C-alpha cells in the first residue's frame, strides 16, 4: 500500500478515537535497534519506543530468534495446561523482585489486565474494596483501570466505577500545596492519610501508584515519598501496589523503579518493556496474597508459551548485558545534557526522571509556569522534521517524554540531542 492508501484506510476503518502524534500520522515500515524508518525511507532516532515498550532495541536478533524457535515448537495452550516457559518466567521474576518477596505471578496481555488482577488480588486478600490512587496517574483503558486513573483525558466514555479515591501526587514542580522541597516535609505523602480518613471507610484494600507517573509527564517523587505512603497504607490495613508497566526492567537504572525508594511492594504489575513489543504482562504478588484469590480464574492468552518465552528472552538479554547499569550511566549523561539545554532555552521549565526515562516540561514563562502547549506541539513537529521521535505527555500536554531503548549508545544520544537542540532553536 502507498502512504496515502494506508492513511485513507486508517481514516475509513479504524476508530477515530485512536490518538496519533503529528498533523499527519507518521507511517512506519521497519526498524532496527534505535532506528525507525518511515514509508518514504526517512530514518529517525527513536526516543520513545512505542511508549517505553522497546527495551532491548527494535527487532533484537537474540530475542527474535528465541521467539521464532518457540513459535515453531509450541505457540499456544491457554492457562488450562502446564508448559515450561511461564514457570521459568515466574521464577525469574521472583528472583529479581525487590527483596525476592513476590513469589507468585499471574500472566496476561497488557498493563491494563495486570492492574485489573492486582486490584482483584488486593480485594480478595484484605476483604476490603476501596482503592487509593494518585492524581495524574494512569493505569490502563478498561473501565476499572480508567476509574483509578487520575486524569480526565484518559477517563473516556465511561461511568467511573465506585470505590476509588485520589490523593495529591508528589509533583514538586507544581506542588499541590504550594510548598518547596525539602522544607515541605513531603506533605503530599501525608495527604494519603487524609484521603483514607475522609474519602474511604478508613480501611482501603490497596494504594496503587506508578513509581514515576508515565502519562502524567514522568513526574518523579522525592526520595522520602513512597516509604511514608507505604507505612500509612499498611497501618490502615491496605496493600501497596507498584504499577511498573513503564518503569520496570532496567528502565530507571534498577530492575524495578520502586527500588529507588527502598520500598518492597506487596504487588507489582508490569508489561511494555517486558516483551520488547510482544504483548505480555504480569501481576507479581506475595504467595499469601495469591493464595487468597478465588479459584477458577483463566486467561486464554495470558502466559502462553510464546508470550512467556518472549519475556524470558528479553529478561535474559537485559541481564546478560547488564542493561540496568547501562541505563543508569547513559541516563546520567542524558540528564546532564538536558540540564544544559534547560540553561540555554527558557522554554524548558523542568527536567526530571531517572535513568533512561527523562522529561522536559515546557512553559511559556518560568515565573508563571504557564504550560507551553502550542510550543510543545511545535517541538514535536520540528523533531519529526529533523528525524527524531519522542513522546508528549502531562495533564496539559506540555511535557516531552524521552525513553530510548536501553541499548542506546552515547553516539546516538549525542545525535539525538543535537537535533533536539536544533528544534528548540527554531522556536521563536
């Protein structure tokens, strides 16, 4: 098909609700490593990887070879039968999980499904039903997942499910209490207790949060935040759920993002980079929690031998090449260069993130911090013209999200930043 035929078919046959970047959708035909090619043959440096999915590079030869071998051997059975790849994968996750405490897994296809199972497990284990989530959070696109997402943008066409309460997030750049860190004494963490006392029965089933809020604009809490929140929630009888759909598998410089805060979650969910493009997700829990989930649950595709082997191959590759440490080193270099861009361009109000999960929040004026929405859209287009791809996010759509493959090289970072600097220079 030609580019125009593809775009016409997209308009005619796909839901118009599907979001796409740019004035005209970019038609991609193939990719390798951190390079993406469009239908016209133009090459781009990919710094978003399908929303933090491409962890070990596009079309990774080692990973694809193992997927092909599994495809030629056994592709599908459903959870009604036992196969080797899922139990191998569960064992890897138990070993790598914070403190090695998350001994049992349930596999599914997406982060949305993983979070649904996390809520089910928490409710079953505690006998309570209410969930405390965070403003600006995002947890998926099912009815339940949208109901616990703290952004109206992503709560589309649904009557929210009952039983969810929302605390202030730890958004230091736009502190909901008008304070400055660290003199604030992390008051946003105490808000979780206020919400439990005023918006719930007083005994929630769980608290759920992304270690770094993805769609919210890579909002990164201070070091004290999650430890204090976890203490509050557990004292009230609830469980701590870390939504690591975006932050796991070395992305932030550690295997799981929550490790930066020294907290051991009761439940971790993840997907995206776990499969490097293959749909696979997991809900990992303590054994006593898994044992309380009602019997007779099933997943047709969750934990299929093919999906599980894809995840096994990705995790093995990450471990073999020590990509969490690589992400930490390259992320530190990227952050240093982004801070220099901030000093150069007043349009950049804040730089934040961890490892290879970094963001630039754009503002019209650093004093007023008015979101620079139109300028952000323009930078996106200018970046496309210059052959670089990155994400947009934030409640107002004024945040640039940078998340290249964990295999990214220093030379690729330098070239990306040169083109990004050129894009900012073109904004008058």
